[in-house]
C-alpha cells in the first residue's frame, strides 16, 4: 500500500507546489467571507402580501362604501389616507361586477398605511373588537412601540376590521439582511418555515456554481496531473518500480479527487457553518453534497484521465471532457424534449367509464373513446373551431363526468385562477352518446369551477372556491346570436343556470374536491382549509365541519363512507365526519399526490402521485392492498367502474383489474406511433445506459430536501394547483448507480490500456 | 493486469541478466501496417558482480532491450531473466535500480523529497529513506543540495540525483542508460569511482552507453548491438583482439621477387617504401597466413626487415566490427 499512498501524497505535494490549491482555497475563502454578513432579521409580523387578500372585490366595495359615509370606521380611515387617483380607480372598479381587475394601487397603499404610526385611531375602530394580541400591544402604548411592533399592531387592526377579506397575519416575519441593511425582501413566515425553500435555493445555487462552474474549474486544474505522470521520461522511473501500473493510474486518479475533495469540503463546510450560524439552518445533509459533488467530478475526471493516459496531453484531456459533457447533455436533452413535447401530451390523465364505452382524456385535453373494432383510441368530443395547441399546451378539461341517465358526458374548460380572461364565457360542454359524443355547448358555469359532480339524486353540481352550485333547468343553452356587420351579438340566454346550492365560502383556489357517491357529502380543500358539506333533507348542502391549517398543504381529498381522506405529500390522513384526525398513514406513493379516489363501493382508496406511482388501500381492512399493478412509476390515471379498476400507464395503455383479486382482466392499447417506438427502443435505452452526471443534482436535491416533506413547508416548486401532470421522478439512487457503473467501466478501460501499453 | 513477464530463460547459471533470442517488433503507420524490428533475436548474458557495457549506434535497440528487461515494453518473442526472475516481473523490478536516459523527475521535488517519493515506491519507509539519503547524496556529490528544488539543478546534477535514486534501495542490479550524459569530466571520473565501488560491493552494473572510452575504462565485458542484433560479445580484450587487426611486414628485395612470392597466397596490400623496399599489410591474418607469407617471401630470397602487429582501441574495434557487419549483412 505504501507506494500508492506515496503517489496520492505526491499529488498533493504537486498541487501545493503549483500554488493551484492555494489559489482555489483563497477564492473559496473570499466567497465565504462575502456570504458571512448575509442573514435574517426577525420582526413582528405585519407584511401584507398579495395572497393575503381573500376577496379583493368585496374589500374595494367596502372601502368605497365607507368612504361615502361620514361615520368614522376603519374603511373610512383608509379612504381618507388614499390618494385621489386610487380613490377614483376604486370608485370605477366598485361599479363593475367583476371587480378583480387593477388592485395593485390599493394593495400598495394599504402596505404603506401599515407602516404609519397614525394609521390607527381608536374612534375609527370603535365598533371593531381587536384581538388579544393587538390589545396587548395597545396596552404598552402604541407610540412607544418599535416600528415593527406598531406595524404589526396596525396590521392586526386591519385584519380585525376586514376578517373576511384579509387573511390573518402570522406572529412573525423575516427580512433578509446584509450586515444590518435590510434587503427589502420580507417574508411573512417564521424563520424555520423558510428552511425548505432555502434548502432548495442552496441546491440550485450549488448545482450551478459547483455542478457546472466548479466541476469545470476542477477538471481544468487536474487535467495536467495524469498526462504529466505518463509523459516519456517521467513514466520510466515510475514503471521501473515494483508497483502495478493500474495501481499507479488509480492512485493518481484518487490523488486528483482528493485534491478536489479538500476544496469542496472547505467550500461546502464553510457554507454549512454560515447557514447554521447566521440563519440557524443546521442541515447536516448539506455536508452530503461534498461526496456527491466529488462523485460528479470523478465522473468527468475519469474521462479526462482516460484521455490523459491515451494522448498524454492536458489540452486533449480537457477537450475530450468537454466533448463528453456535451454528448451527455445532448442525449439528456433529446430524451427530455421527446418526453415533454411528444410523449407527455399523449399521456392519459382521466379515465371515464361511460356505460359500454371507455372514454379517456390526455394531457393535451383530447378526449378519446376506445374503438373495439380498430383497437385504437378514437378522438371524440372535439372542440369545434378550436385549433389543437402544440406541445401539450391545450386547454385542460374539468371532467368529463358521465351521466348515465342522460347517457351523456359533461365537461368544463379548466379556468386558471387569476388567469381567466375568457372565464366569463366558461361553458359546460355536453356530449350525447346518441350524437356520437359530439361536443355541444351548454349553459355557463360558475367562475373558477374546478370539479363537476353528479349527486346521488342525479343533480349536476359544479364546485368552485366559492362553494357548491347546482344546475337548475335544462343544461342545453338555447342562446342565439344575431349577426350585425359580422359581429356576433349574443341575445339573453333562455336555458338553465347554476345556482348556489349551499353556503357561500371564500376559499382559495381549490387543491382538491371530492364527493361521496353514497351519501353525497362533498369535501373541499384549498390547501389551508378542509371543509365538509353534507346534504340536508332537501338535498341542499350545509357546512358540516371545517378544519384549518396554518400553512399551505398541497394535497387531494377523497370521501368514503364515514371517512375523509386527505392525501398529502408522503402521508395520508384519515378524518371522521367531524374532521377529527383518526390516523395518519404512509403511502408508498410518496410524492405530491395528483389524484385520490375511492371505489364506488367505498372499499378501495387509490392514491396516485406525481412520480406515477399508484398506492391502493383497503378501507375496510385498514391495510394497503398488495395488487401487482403494471407500469408502476408510469401510471398517469386511475378510475373505478363497478368491480373493476382502470389504470392508465405507459402513456396510452389502460389496464383493467378485478377489484376482488387484483388480477388484470383486460388491456387496451393502440398501435405505437413511430416517435414513441424510436423513443422506447432507441433513445431511451441509450439514455439509460449513458451516464447522467446532470441528474446527480436531482440526487442532491432529493437528499437535501427530503426532510422538508413535513406539512407546512414552503417550497419553491409549488406550481399552480391542478397543473398538468408531469412525470416527475426524483429518483435518488438511480443516477448514482448508472454513474457509478460508467465510472467503473471507464476506469477499468483506462487500467487495461495502461497495463498493456508499451511505454 | 500488467505487461506479462517474459518466460524465464536459462536458469542453470547465476546470471544477473540472461537474454535468449529476444525479439521486439513495433507496429507503425496507419493501422499498424509498417513493422519495425527493434530487437531481432538478441541473446546475451551478464554475470553477477561484473560491469557490463551494451554498446551500439543510435537506434540499435539498446534502450528497447532495457525497457523489455524492465517490463515497460512487451517482447514479441524470446526469453529473458533478471536475477533468476522472469524479466519484467515485479519481483525482478524490486531488485533493480534504473537510471533512464533523459529522465524527468517531477519539478516540484527537492533532492530529498524525490528520494523519499521514489524510496516509498520501492517500498522503503520514510524513516529508512531519511537514514540513507545523507550518505547517498554525499556519494554522488550532492551532499549540499538535498534541500534545493530540482528546478535549480544542472543537467549533470540531475544525472547524479538519478544515480542516487537508482542506488537508494540498495538493488542487486543497476541498469544505467547513458549515465554520464551531460556530466563534466570530473563528474565522470567520480561516477566511475562509484561504479567500481558498487562492483566491489558485489553489485552488477549494466551500462548502456555510446561513450566508448568510458566503457573501456570500467566495463569487464561488453556486447555490441546493431539493428537489433548482437554483433559481438565478450571481454574488452577479446573484442579488441578479435576485431580485424593488421600485421605490417617490411621486406627488402626486388619487385619481381615480391610479385612471385605473393602470387601464390591471398591478395594483400603492398606499397613501395623506396627502391627495393616494400610494405605488406596483412588484414586480420591468422598465424598460418603470416607464417606462409613469410615462408614464401623468404623462399624468393627476400629479407624480412620488420614485422609489426597493430592492436585496436575499443573504438576502433567497435567501428571495425560495425563496418564488417554492415559490409556483409
């Protein structure tokens, strides 16, 4: 062992003598020193964010109304403090029924008012009862409070005055600061809540600075080590010694890695200390980034070393390494692009059993029916005159749901919250079996409809963040246009319409909604609140219970019998009808759930996550169901039809399983298009065997943030709710194994070459 | 995986080096179609305790032979043994100290650290190297230079350090490729002293050189290599004697007598030195030729004035052997 240790030691000796190590360590020190002053300042919570306005229209109308009276009130006080243009704009907006337009001036003004010591006057708030926290502050004397405390007091007073329109403020907020200069980034959360987002930010920054720039610098710095050793003259002396040539090569390789390890350990260790000391974020997993980035470097360095022994030239080594990186990038990008642009749009996301027919919807919003004679999916329900958008940017559908009585399917275009210029014309789409499922337009649906349900009694219900609505009257809209100089002027409608069929609620955009097919109970979940509605004797809904969460939880709900299931990332909570927590389960589909559904008999719960994994749970037996489901990891939709369960996997295949024994009973799959064939049999296998250094960043991300799955964590990747399903796989060990295999093969080839070569 | 050690050659005698019919063919050009025969069946042996010189013009295959012996280059055929171990094996390399031609010690070393590094590679501990390096550096004349960066070393000093590196682990066999290259005359003389000391200590030294005077001064035996073949092998005395020597006869008599006397024997060079006095040069004669020639000259009544054999230096012998070999390939 001694000779090989001597070679490793000599690599350091060389690095120290060449001053490269010193230069790198000095640069790292400068970077760390520049980061040391960065930190958080904790303040009393007062920040008013955009998300805190629960009902903007109502707030504006209230302020305008209060402004018109002479009686002192919080609204009147706000009106007084507003400038003239904002007042005029508010008056204009208040007249419009759809008053969600320009809100920004008011929001900014309110934020400014919170900072004013004279905002709160006792006479204005005479009719408002302040919460205890505010009274405690008032007791200390408002003019004596430090700025962040009186801002908090003002904010509490504002919340108390408009409890339905403005969300309550958490007790603390944090400011990002450099030394003591506030950087103007206020976050209305406690310090700990930011840690997951910070972890993600760190991983992203590390991926760029270490994963790309750092590795490149490291490859440059180490590129000459092996060629120099194997140069004529140098190698003769070494080879005359009683050592193995492979050992010499590997020791040199390890020497280069060890040299980089020192630098990486210093940088990441320093970062870890700064985060711990300055931010209180002691994430020991950050230290795992040292071996992981070293591993990433080793992959590139193995290529550099191989080129180094073959060509014995540092420049050729660097060029070959860059070339290798480029090829990896091309293969990875091609694979990703084909998945995203060609395959993912075709992935089935909804399955509907419509009597004898099986109807599916893909990511692109195309509705298709299984054609038994052609053995292929046949498009139906096509939007007339609406061109299909490329690359899966098609409009997504809510539904369809199948109405067995009318033998028809019903669907709605999905309205993106806050992004619905066309929402005024959101209509119900109807397709009749007798009409070959042709799409025709029906009545308007309420704004922001995120789910359609058929109540046990046969009523069609539309669910939105405002509550539950029922269709009254005929669903086909008999609306006629008159054509005036080429313009279509609609005449008033004469069809049915959706009316409120339960209490009005002001929820945020819904994360999930579910109906119990037996009792008709409905659960709505917006990430902060879980609300359960049950029908009364007339069928009209009443709010039965509600559960609030302090922090946003992305998740889905399902209802069965007497249980409400809330499916969150990595956990499943079972509540009773009073929304009291009964138990918490850990499903094997541990990613962010995309659907949670219950079989019609209420026995089987199916949870599908973003990673395409399906988890089945026997509600009666209270145990996971051990069915063997084909295509786990690639499952994109699940549905129940009587005694069978339908599972979509491998893009467009639908397998049917018998719920009694879990056996597959039928399989529907159309012919594979050429692009998919190329992907499946050529591109993807190449991608699989190719090293994926880039994916190691995913591993770092997964390792660093895996602790952050606990509820309430604020994360950077919370996309819009109901975002199109992407097959997103955070595979931790996959990249490690494939890269390790590559590393071993390259090193073995290099050893073989070195051993056989005449020097 | 390693370069396969060569099959062991004759192991009946305690050779330091024994090479039998060793061949090495390099492939060159596109797809390796051109073949270069670097060693075309080399056989030689070096006895233990002697200083052996391998001579040959540039490109004769001297360095290739050494590289094959040390396992740096794989042989195409033949057999070789170093110290009774298959040549090229790690066991054989353990007992060998090597000074390569144009060797390059990594520039970040000092004399001492280079000794430590290469000592470690030979399996010596740092402490052992520290113990040995003082006397060793003094032996090669670098006593004051141990802590100096080798960037500051002259070419001659690098050769001295190279010799120290080869001697560091006290090997039984030293293989020195052009050891006096770039060394000044005083240094060469010192180096010769070191080599003789090594010999006195029972070590075997294998020198590869084209500086024939040097070789002549220290080597016991030599081999002459040309175009991958051993032309001659033996002690220096044997080699110089065996090389084509001349015998010059100066005789007195008439030109007629001379012509008649030489007509019967082999053709020889003659030259008139004056009236009735001639010089006859017999090239590489054996004793019978000399006797026969004298008998015939005397038979014709000529008188023998002088007979002088001329003996070659190693250099002349080398050139003459080479010339002879290239003249009749």
